[in-house]
DNA sequence: TAAAATGTTTGCAC
DNA sequence: TGTGCAAACATTTT
């Protein structure tokens, strides 16, 4: 559920409640639910992975973390964290973080940092990245102050697409690669949105959870806890370049037959096994 | 069945 | 006070 594009879908799905009055509030959140009673929804908004319910003088911030979910009209799970009743239906939010705040959301949120927002600013993202030259590419993409909404799936897919090794240093990326990183973070997020709406997101994964590189047809490297963020990473040591690049490139040996067999049947051509017998034609 | 997973915050040790 | 790390949280799927 939780990457930015999924929150955009939620925001679209709850539009039927925009402008409506909250008739009843229940749920096991420890926040002061009573404050929401009788208030009208000014608007539903999102910032990265945050889902915001903007009321008069009060905003509800929902974060779904790893396991949160929601349903509209039908209660699909027991014990919702928050349930809002409207004249035309119900919104149920499960196992999520709920926080209330009274500040103006425009003063709290930097909308230009949200990859899904109309105000997304690649220039500002670049400036923030320039300030973190020692950060790893895999960590930088998950930095919500720079790429709000980007999660682990988007991270893996973006790095594969732009052929950048996840452990590359941000400061060592050539300017054009940095441009690509920023552009692809947004571009892939919107593709994620369209594919998710069509229920075909996984079908389009090229790297995330994959075992073989679709370009090189050799096994992906799978790291369980990569970078400061310690998240799963799937990448190709062959076509994803690690920056900085070494001054002298080590000669690359062709992968062994055993390795190639791991990716057989995925567009990979495995050389025939040499027969143990004597050659009929001497070399 | 145990383990892992689209994530973030908190609290403790140093 | 700052930082870095592990733990906590919570649920579904493999």
C-alpha cells in the first residue's frame, strides 16, 4: 500500500467525501477523535506517503507505514484505527499512524519535494542532493525530504532503469546521471500510478524481487540490508555502473555456464555443454 | 510455520 | 547535545 502513487489513488477514491461533514468518528486511535466530529472536509491532500484530511482549522495526517490499509463504505477488517462516517458513506483506515495538527499544511509541507505533486521541483531536488555528496544512491532515493513518496520498489526500479549501482556515491554521479536520477524518480512514480490502477504493477517490475537481469540475462545481486536505510536491493553488477568508476576497469570475465543456467529460460542463451569425448576434428 | 515485507519513529548506548 | 543503531509497531503473504 504505502508508496506515494498509492496514496494518490486513495486521494482520488475518497473524493466523494470532499466537502462533506463528518457525522461520526470511531476507531482505536489514541488521538482526540472527538475534535473531528461535525467538521467538514475542506480537502484531501497527499504529501509523499502522507495522506492528509484537511478540516476546518485541523488536519488529520495518516501514515500507513508498512502494513496499513483502507476501505471505503465496507468495513473489511475489525478494529479500524479510524473510521469516519459521512452522509454518503464511510472511510475506514486500518493499522496506520494517525496524528492531528492545527498548523496550516502549507506551512508544514514542502510540496516541491513530493514527486507526485504539481509543484515538484527537480531543481530543488538537485540542490538537496548536491548537499549530500557522500550519500549512497539507494539511500538518497528513499530520503523523503528529497523524494517524498519514493519507496523501495521505486528505488530499485529507478536505479535499474538508469543503470546506476545502488551503492554509487551521489557526489560521484556525472551531472547527466544526476539529472536522469531525478527525472526517472518522478517518471517511474507516475508509471507506477497507472500500472497500479490497472492492477498490473508487478507485471512491469524489471528489478524489484527479480532474480535475473532482463538486459544481461545473468543473476541479479540481492542485498537484504543495503545502505543506511538497510533496505532490500536488487541490481545487476554488470550493467548498473558503480560511481565513482575505478580509474582502470578490471577485465570482466564471462559468466560461467553454471551462473548462466540460473537465468535459463528468461531470454538467456546457455552455451551447450561440451562433450567429454574426444574431438573428431582436431583444433 | 516462521520469516519477510511497498516504512518510520522512538529510545537507548556511546 | 549529537549520532547511530536496534527495537518497536502492525499485518499479510510466501
